[in-house]
C-alpha cells in the first residue's frame, strides 16, 4: 500500500526488529481531526467493522430483536454455544434453520471454541458471521424478500445496507466486492470509515442508538470470552469497538471521539498496543499489558506505538 505511515515497532533489546505500517484516523468529539497517520483518502475494505451499520439497515427494515440477539447480528462471534444457540433463535424467528445460511463454511473463530470443536467438519453456523447472516435472513422474511439470493449485491437487503453506510460515511461507494463470509463488501476511505462510526455513535436516530446500546451491553455476544474486543468493551465505560479481518479496527466513545485504523500487512500483532495508544491519546485509560518480546525466558522488548 502507498502513502501509509509507521504505526508500531517491534523492539528487541532496544533495536527495532520489525515494523507495522498502516493508516489511522482519530476524530475529536466535534468531528475535527485529533490524529492522522497515513493518507486519510486511502481506500480500504472495512470488513466486519461496519456490522453495526448493516444491522442498523436491517432494523430500519423491520428486524426486531432483543438486545442480546441484536448484538449477535452485529458480531464476529467466537463460536461458543451461546453464539450458536443465538443464531438458531434468530433463524427460528424467521421459520428457518441453519440450512438457509449462505455464509462460508468454517470452524469457530475463538481459540478455545475451535479446540472444543475438534474434528467436526466446518459448518455455516460456526462461521463467525452467522449472526449477521441469520439477521439478514430474518429481515428478508419480514419484507417478503427472496432468501435464495440474499447475498446478491442487487438484492433489496444489500442495497439498504449500502445506502446506510453511504449516508453515515458521507461518501459514495465506488466498488462493491465480496467479504470472506460471502456478503457484499463496500470499499471506502479511511476518513469515510471514521466519519461513519462517529456518526452512528452520536446519532439521535433511535435505530442507531439501539444497535450500539445492544453491543455495549452484550460485549460477549459481539466477540467472545477472552477476545480483545470483548475485554476492552467490558473494561472501558461506554466504549464501542469492532474489529475486522485484515487488521481493520474501529472504536468510539459516547461523546463521538472515534478512531479507526488499518494495518497494511494485515497482522493483528500490534492491535492491543495501538488501541491502548489511541485511547490514551484521548485521555482514556484502558487495561494494558505490554506485548512481551522474549529472549529465552526473559522479557527483552515490546511492541510500541509510534504516536
């Protein structure tokens, strides 16, 4: 990627051994730029970071779920039993079962959940996006839209999701691709992603408020026990956070302070350090244990943010 910036360094015994470059935009509560690293107009695939926006589009078109299940609709879940049971609950509301899901086949995303899964074959319900897909199916049933092609970019459901994102981001989507789960994936700028998350956070729209409130109140449903997203939302009052594949992250505080970043190499290794540094720049403390760079049994280095 061009025009990215140095975000973090992997330091061994005082020597920078490796670096992580990328794009980062942080906005103040009033929407002004608090911090900018890399080109703000760089185009990125936001991946799963915009699931709250997709969920909002679904609620706008009749999706009606209790907060626990609404958070699951905006999740990248670990595949724990509570997640799988929740997906089945959503499908049952639509009169469907997991055979209706069209997300990719996968095993659970969470480390412990994947180990517990063992040698069972990959399934659609275990895929981390099955909460979103079950909600998509229920939205289709509510509107008498076809479910056979609910992942088609020209389906009314996906047109609604795109429109919701464009409205919040304040920019038009120039390219629609396909996400790893099979759903349409919309290309937008880092600046547009930051605007969209700030906008949904401070929105007075009851739909937007309900989706973010559901996620904040049910962080285990948004990710899972032991996952960084869940840990941070449990520890920092009012924090909304969502990660995405290929090292994309978004987070906001209730007053509208927002940060988003994309690590160019797609590695998650610097995430904890970068999130902590972003929050610290806003004057917000978060539980943080520096990443350990080991030299045999000794800690001789760490990963440090460059800002």
